[in-house]
């Protein structure tokens, strides 16, 4: 029988051999074989339970880890030519981890003493702990350009795709990166201007065909004027930032706050924790903590960082990249709540009763340390009885209390009745080359809803606190639908045999009643889409007009200051009103609050359009190989020039041009939302089920052209023509909407007369 080492011996071994910490490594080191490994496993479990070790996959390490984005100092190359680097920020008690820098051909040359921002990946069974890919070298911020490469005898030139950029860039023969004539490329500035006064460039990435998927998001970024390059002074200011200490802050590092995000999250700006309330006056109640990255500590009023963040307004997210509001040093590092790393935060402690009603709350400026970075699916699986190695230690004391508090909030939500639309969100999956591999609809787990409810509660608390303290702030405003949009929705509902209450002040519960009545029927998607289209666009304002969709009187954005400037303003107002420092809301912030509200409302809409255009282009590229295939869908919109159809499989929108439907003239009724053939009576209306053939897909524009094959399961006449006898085609019998048409028109006429009398 082998001798089982003591706990002290195991800890000494792990400390001395930080890269050989798997159970197999430890067993081999102490000569433990066979059944004796069971006893070794028991000892390791005890050390883990006592907090001396933390298990990561199959490896035991000290609890502290480096953030996934870190600032590193490069060492001199070793005898093998490998570049190792040291982290500038290390909080662990054990030996400082070794980081191998993995360079690519496009990376600049690195030498001893260079500071770099790197994206880290933890490795096992190597002579180093992490591998780092270069994001950029600290202190350098070369300008970049996206354009078409034109080859010449002396190298080549880049013609920028940005219409505002009139000058071409010169590329030397040794800086082409193998680019071919006509390819879309991304290049960076390479030294002073050269011949003919052209800026010298070095190609850093070949994107190939300008219509290829990998180029889609970059084109949208340039086309919509989204700033994707930080000025030198902004990057320099971010690079100077240091981690915040405990001074002037409440110590929250022992609180087991956790982040719960998608597995591919680019940042972690919110963490949460909950436990049962021990107040005897609140039986069955809960305490909920929400901690948010303290961005205001780094982005101070009127600084270069502040001006750039305000200009951008928000981060923009695309399937293959993100254009951040803040530089990487902040968004991916100092302002990201990485696991096991002390981070500055603003936190709110909220007391709720057994029915989920908020009784009280208070804000603190603190220093926290995330106990774990979890993702939605694994948290849900743990709660459903299948915890993994990461979630098992947190199931009893962290995850279950979170769900208990969430259950109470669900009861409060049922009473409040915010708008409950059922519209699945698309998720585009790309491979390493930027090609679309699949288009799916995102799962809506309770884990997602839990975080959403906690964030809504924290946002309400922020708005209420600033109202109470009479502090200027930006509200998130969502006004009720206009009368015209409501009337259109009401007519759509009537055509589907449903009813929307009239003659009373509209509330979200009235809309939910309509949505519930449609649930499970063929008209469910139509009613959901029509309800969404009846909504006003949300915006930011210093005036409080309430949030109709959430059924809340007081609502502000507090929970995402990494990616939204509005949240940063709210943070500053909280700091100023609590007297937490001199980095709160400034006089200039207050003076330009109205302008800021308009600016960031506009940039939000710009990002939404760019993201939507990008999605359309990706879907067109994905479907371009399936031209000629048949798809099922539903008519989602009617225009004078044709019918828009949303495809069931991908959610992509395509157009059936009216010219392809038949040889007859089609009358467009804007108020009824229909196209009607004057000879056959064939009527197309929103919500009808169709089968279509994909006739054309154009990735450059994102356009899909469709051919209508069936309408409500009735085949279209051959070639889409009428039957020639002046009779209604079989497809013309389908519209139930037709039955309500005369009644709807009469109501419209009555409204017009009433308006004229006013």
C-alpha cells in the first residue's frame, strides 16, 4: 500500500510545481497507484472544501487566476526563441504564473520590456500556465483602414471603402501579407508618409471577397460611421489606469458574488448574490445584491476617455466582433468583474418580501472579488439537478438562493404585468473563417430571466434613489403606443377573431390578455409581431415619462456602464449624491444632459441598424447556397411593391415582389395592410402562412427575393397568374382578415370624420 501524503505535503508540491497539478501528476509524484488513488482523491476534496485548493477542470490550483485580458511585460527571448511575459497585476499568494506569448505573422516584433495587452488562455501539462495572444502593444495605437487592395508593380494601394476617406494608402512589396488584387483587407499605419504623400500601410488581415461573410460586420461598421478606432490620447489615458484599492470603499470581497453570462461573453459588468432575509419582520423575504463595475472611477468627466465614450454612446455587437465603448484595458480588464480578481464596483443591497416587492435598498461604493464566472446553461443545469465541477460548490449557498429570490420576483412580475412578448431571438453561429455554420434561436432559460429580473430591480432602485435625492439623471423612457398604431393592432386582432380592449387607458395587462388569447393558435406569431410594431422606440431623457413596456413609473439604466454611456451618467449621479468622491456628475454633465440624451439615443439606433444590416447580410450569405430551395414562412409586412415574408427556419426576411405574383394589378390598402388582385380577388395580408422558393440571395446588400408558391396551403396558379376566367383563385379564399375588412374600413372612415371635426 502506498503512503498517502499529508495535506501539507500536497500543498507544498502544488506550490513548487504549478504546472503539474492534476491528480495524475500528484499521484505520480508520490508514487500512488491503483486503489490508493481513491484516498488521494478524498484528501484533495477535503483541501478543496477547506478553501486551500480550487479545482479547474481536472487540475488543482490556487484560487486566484489571471483575468482573461491582462497587461503583460515581455521578457527577453529564451534560448529556444520563445517569448515569455509577466503579468503586471497578480493577486495570488502562490508563485506568479508563467505566460507564453504566441505571436502571429501579422504581429509587430516584441522585445524585452515591451508592455502588451494580451488575451489569455489557460493551458495544462505545459511548462507555462497561460498562453497569450497579442491584442496590441501598450503605448502604440496605429491607425487602421478597411479597403480594397489594388496590386501594382511597386507593391500596391488600398482604396478605403469609407466614402469620407478620399486618400489611398501605399503598401510596400514586403507589407502586402500575400494579399491579392481586389481583396478586401484591413491594414494599419506603417511609418511616415511615403511617395506622393500617401500614408504607408501594412496589411494585417486579408478578408478575401468583399461579399464574403468575414467582411460583413466591418463593412457595416464603416457604412454606418461607427467609430472603431480609439484616438492615441484615449488609449494612452486608458493604459495609465491602475486597479482601484479599498480606500473609500466598502469591502465586499468575502461576499460570494458571481457573474452569469453567455459562454462567449466579452466582458463581465454585473455580479449578483442573494440569501434569505433574517429580519423577523420580513418572513420569507430575501436580500438581493447586485454589483456593477465602477467605470466612473476610471472614466472621469471631461477626460479624453469620457469624450470618446460619449461620442460612441454604446458598444456595438456583431456575430464576429464587438466595437467597444471603452478601450480594451478598461472594457476587457480593469472594468470587467473577472473571477478571483479584486475589482471596484457600485453595489446595491435590496430587501424584498416573500411576494417579490422591494421593501428597501441602499447603494455602496465597494471593492468585490467575483467568486465564479458562470454561464447561463451550466447554472440552469445545476439547478435542474446536473451540476458540473464548476457549479457544484456554489449550488447550495449561491445558486439555489438566487433562484429562491427570483421565484419571489416572478410573483411580483405577475402582479405588475410587464409586456410579455414571445419573439425568439436569432443566434448566428460562425466558424473560424467567418462562415455561417448555423442559424438557431436562443434558448430562454430561467437563468436568463433571473439575471434580467435582478437587473430591472437594480435599475428601479437607482432611479428611485436619484429621484429621492433630487439628483439629475437620465431616465430610460418608453412611452405608450400612439392611437394610430393601437387602431392598426386592434384591426389585426379583430381580423384574427380576437379582441383588444377599447375605451379605457391602455395598460400592458390589456396587451398581455391579447397575447395570451393568441398563444397556441396559428395567429400567435402575427399578434406578437403586430404588438411589437405598435410599440414606440425607447429613448433616454432627463424627464421621467415612465417605462410602458416594463410597467414601471421610475426606470433608469444602471447595470451596464461598460457598454452604455447612460449608465455611466447614472453612476456619476449616485457618486455625487452620496458624496463618494470628486468623480461624480460634473456641472458640464448637468448642463449638457439634454444633448447627451439625444446623442446616445441616436447612437443606440445607429448600432441597432448596423447590427440588423449585418445579420441580414450574414443570412443572405448563408442562404445563397440554397437558391431554388423551398421554405415555409409567414407574411410579416405588406408594401405597395410586394409582401415581406419571415422564414420559419432562420427568421430571415425576404421580399415577394408584386410583379412576380401575377399579371393582374394589385391594389395596396395601407390602412387594411393588404394587397388585393383586382381581377381574382387574391388577397395578401400580414400573418398568412406561405410557402416560398428562394429566387435570389445577395450577400452584399442582405437582400432575399422570394417566389410565392402557396398561400394558406392553397397553391398559387401556375406562374402566379390568375385563372383567366375572372374568378377568385383558390388562394383568394383564405384571408379571414377579409371578413373584417368592411367593418375596419367603416371604423377608419368614422375616425377620419371625427378628426376633421376637431
